[in-house]
């Protein structure tokens, strides 16, 4: 059997042949249906086929076979062949005829709009081949060809799959099944935009109405590519596709070896902070080109598409990436130094500390249980389960600071990442273990980190924010949210705080306010308020919206306030004592020593960008 590989260049597929062909037709696109013909040649005897039950990068069993229908098999002469189901996603085709060809016909209902599932309508299509392309057991390392028969108005095809004939996307190829699964296809009446970054061709395809101009988007993508590529000394591909989805309620992304898919609700992109979060997503998914797709836990490639692939190292695949997506937001110049520290303090550390789950489960265990925890989260999840994205990112933040301080700025987390990349290039077929990751970190930096990382990864002990921030001249502080002062001409008055701490998240219900989440140990929890309870009155006042509820709580800070609630249609009364909301800040220590200041500046160094006119420091705030 050939060794696992997700590497492919367009040149390798030009003029290639294959014995496995998928033919996709979209005559019924208005009904969200894809009609598929799978032709398998060189068949001698029975064959087994299976459809993945999950998508790499998204750790949840999704059973794509649910959307397959009208399955029918024949030999090359049109003779019907028997299909014997072996499991929910796997079947055998008995083949004893003289023909060496098997043909399978079926349809797929593509009507789930997300970055990991296929969606087709009369206007466009987003296709995830692993949703509907059956694999032939034992033949996963053969070339696969995919033929597209498109409606006339679908003229634009964007995908990391490679053209089999020059300048023609009617037939696309993959060197093996893993690459086919890893290569989404986006089809649109709008053009694909081409640009160069770090000397390599990139493409941009958009579904939905972009709130940004194309030149602006391309400029930001170029900056992300160039800054991230500088860390690794170049790009590991010959072509890359950015796919963007701008639809209501869309948010999230999925990484691939030569492409990424990122979705965002365009209506939310109305202020600088939300735009920064969108750029963070783009930087996150692009960093997966190296970390997650190539540098990866040993369990994540080659894949078993028939069941869960457990790993306790998603803190590496997602935690490291999450730390760097913040760092690249700063290194690209999308945010100032002050804004970067605010993001770390309030959107990362504060959110982590305010969720009790980090005291209940280690990040290694949360990774292993991602299949039933992160991707099946509920209202109580913050109390029981720490996100390996969030805690993982903070572990790598602290590791970065630790390495910089121990070495006096001579090495950093960048040093470790570069060593991990060298390891992949030496052995791309095999991922790494936790022990190997620690060994690479220690050898590349000359600093012992095993005991420290073992504690951070495998226990629920508090993370040492105070000590490591102190070493770079910063302190983590917590202050109440200040009331807002309004000035009208010569008059000014103070508004109640716009935020209060009750420990519950509220949403608008029918003539009431409904509780979404309750943090364990919070004032709401102490008051006995539960998820899905309705809040009817606060301090005798009827409330209909979360804003009204917050305003009532803000008038009674530190005071027990009476609440009328409803559970299962029955009223109850209780008392809740609201507290002032607080915010976290990373602020300079007074009289920080020179060594600490040196480490701070080493941490927040920005790279330089070489241009035709000279050298440009990347700073755009």
C-alpha cells in the first residue's frame, strides 16, 4: 500500500488517466439534488464501497449516507448487480460477469449550508466530495477523476482539485482518495479572482454578497499569506483557493491542504472588532496549511473514514493555530499593540477564566472527547468542558512567553514551529506523538518543557498567567465596567453600566426573556434559575427583552432583587444579587526591569516585508 500523502500539484494531474470516475450532473439543482454516476474499471470479483461518516477537521459523526438515494449498480454491459449492505455506510457489490467495469448510479440531496457539507440550488453549488463520493476499499491510493456537467450559467469552478486537461475544469483529478475528500468544489456564476502572494498563484471564490470590495479582500489575503509564509520560509503548494461564504447566520471555517472555506454573516460586519474577528478566521484557516494538515497528531492521517478517529492532541492542531491567529492579526498590522493585548485579556483569558469547565477536565481529555463534547455542546457545556481551542491557545501563549524569558529572547515558539515543519518535511506520511512534540520543542530551543507541558495538558491546575506575564513586564488586572457618562451641551449624566454579572445568558422569547446558559456558582445559579426558564418580572417590572432585564439588574447592583420566573409554564419567585461586570486588562508593570522589557519587545516583534522599493515594516493599525 502506498504511503499516506495529501500533497498534489496541478502538473501531476495534467494528461493523467484513472480507473475511477465520478460524473456529476445538476439537472435537478433547483431540487437540491446531484445526480452521480460512479464508474469503476479493472474490477475482478466482488468490491466493497463506503462513504465517510465524518469530515476531517470537524470531529463529529455526520452520516452523509443519509442523503444518498436511488442507489443502483450494473456491470459494463448494463446488467444489474446485487448490492449487499455491510453497515450503515458500507456495501458490497457482487461482480462475476465478464465485464471488468462496475457502474453505480445514485443521487445526493445537498441541502445543508455549512463549510463542511454540500449545498446545491439553482444559482450555485458548494460540494464536499467526501459527502457523496464513495471510496472503493483497497483502491484509495489510485487516482480519482471527477467530471462536471454544469448548467450554462454556472461558469466559474474553484477547487484545489487539478485540471486533467489544460485550462479546463470539466474533468478534475486527485492523486488519491484522501486528496479528493480534502478538496471542496465551489461553483458560481461569478468569476474566480486570481492573485499572486509570496510568488505563488492564489484564487478567491465568493458565494453570497460580499460586504467588502474584491481589491480590499485580496490585499488582506496577500498580507496574511506573506506574513505566515515568512515564518515557514515559503509555501508548500503550487496553487491555493480561498472560498468565502457570505450568508445569514454563517460563521466558521474548515481547513484543507490547498484551500480553505470560511463563512461569515455579512450583516454582522459593521464594526472594526467584527471585521478583525473575520480576518482572524482567515488567518486561522490559512495557518492550518502547515499546522493541522501537515504538522498533525499521529492519529489524524491516514484517516479511518468509517468511525471516530480519537486523539488527545487537538490542543496542537487547534490550540497552536488559535494562538497564532491572534498573533498574526497583530503581525499583519490588522490591530495595534493595545488592541492585541485587549483581545488576549478579554476575549481569551477572561472568557477562559469565567467558564468553570477548565477546572473540571484537562485539555488532553477534552480533545479526546471532542466527538461527543465540543461538537455536541449544550447549555451546560461551559461548566463541564474546556475548549481545546481556547485553553490550547493560552497554553501556547504561555509556552511562548516561557521560552522567550528562559532564553533571553534568543528563541521563541516560532523556533518550535519551524522545527515541527522540518520534521514534517522529513517524514510527511506520519504525524507526531505528544512525546515527539515535546522532544522537538526541547531540542530546537535547548529548554526543558516536559514537566511544565505535562501539567498544563493533563491536569486542571491553574495556568500561571501572573508569573509569566510578570516576566515580560505585564500584569493581568480585573476592573469593574465603568458607567458611561453622557454629555448633552452643558449637561452631563451617568448611565447605569451596560453590563452586569448575573452568570446567565439571555435571549428574547415570546413576551418574555429566556435563559440560554447559567454559569455554575454564579448569582443566577445560586438563585436557582435554570436553562430555558422564562424571566417574567425583575423588581416588580415586566421585562420583554434582554436589554430591559440588564437595565433592571444594573439598578440593583449588590442588592437582592426579586424575580418572577417560569419553568414548564408554572411561576416561581426567587432573589438574585447582581454584581458589577468586570473586564480584564493586560497592563505594564511599574518599574519593570530591562530584561522584562526586552522580552516583551521580542514577543511583539513584527516581521519585515521585502518590496520592490525596499523594506516595509508590517504595521497597519
